[in-house]
C-alpha cells in the first residue's frame, strides 16, 4: 500500500442494541432458582436522558453471596438451579424493566456496605458503563463507604436501592439528565475492594 493512500475510517458503533442475538442465554437472570430460600428479586427500569425507558439494554451483575464471600465457582452460563456463582445477565423488556433473582449480598469485610456491581450495555453507548447498587439498610456503613462518601449528597441516592414490601430491591438506572446514576471510571482496580471503590466516580 502506498504511504500516500488514505483510508476511510470505519464508522464507530455503539455497544447496543446489536448484542441481542449472542448475549442472552437460558436462566441468565436467575443467580439461583426463583423461590429458593433467601432469594430476592432485584428489579428496576433503565431510562435515557429524556426520561424514556430504554427497551433494549442489557445489565450484568457481579456480587458476593449472602455471607459476603466472593464466589469462585463455574456455572453462570449453564445454570443448574443450585450453584450460586455471583454473576447474572438480564435484558430489559419493551417497558425498559429488568429483573434478577438473587440474594442480598453480604459485606465483603466487617463494617463495609453491601453492594452489587453492575455493568450497563445500551444503545448510544460507545462502551459499557459500570456502577453499583447498595443495600439501603445499614446507614452507618453507607455513610462510611469510600465511594458514597466521595459523592455530593444529592447524588448518593442514585446508588442506593429501595427495599420492597416483599423483601426485594428496586433500583432504577438513569443514563443522563436529572437524577443521572453515578457511573465509575475504573483504573484497573478490583470491583469489590480498593480506594474509591476501584475507580473514580463520574
């Protein structure tokens, strides 16, 4: 090829909604079987910057078990209904609603706030977004959490779920605009430990 040859750049593509064919799999949102002892439902809606539900986003979650242990077991892609691996994936429906069957995560160390790590794939995003959802109960641990305490008070609530009457959790994601969810810029840190929760908040 001649040094003077000019190539036309390949157009950029977003991370969605082109993934629908390959990423979803059977029982992907069931970290354990619905109705299992200790199981809860984590649910919510993904909104765009105009406040409209996004009908084709995908969420991935990683979390410790109910005792706060980081699980190192295979079986996420082929569920047996018994093995808890700490990983799940859920596509949203036409209404923008996602749902997972999981457990309340335990704190990974004494006094720490319990949380679930989340990745968001959606139309218009050049890269997936990383964030967290915290359990709402332990106010002392939430106040001492390195990530939450680094945020402006009015933005902290975007990372804290609501406890439902049935014991489940509801947590909405807003990609832009009013009430925008806090997203993380990871710099090689671990997802469950580290300064500023492994990344800087955006």
